[in-house]
């Protein structure tokens, strides 16, 4: 079993990779967070934002990454 330090380093690298992907998507004008299927309701006093499609896309990406890591 890997030591706790190795797990923390791996999690840190994973968080860094997610941040870099977020920066890349922002710079290449890919509209994460405003995909079709995301529900936005704005009224005079209330703003409601439900990122349904964005959550599904992120879930699929994370599932594929863990599937690939599990096959190693």
C-alpha cells in the first residue's frame, strides 16, 4: 500500500492538472459552465444557476480518468 505522503503528492498533482485544464479551456473559449442544458434563471432579485450538463461532462471525464488509472 502506498504511503500517505505519496497519496498526498498524487492528489496535489491531480488538483494541479485540473487547474491547468481549466485555464486551457478558458483561454481557448470553450464555454464550460455555460453549456446547453445548464439552467439559468434570472429575475429582479434572484439568480439561480444549475449546471446540469457541465456536471455530467465533468463526471464522465473523471470516470474515464479513473478507469484508465485503474487499468494500469
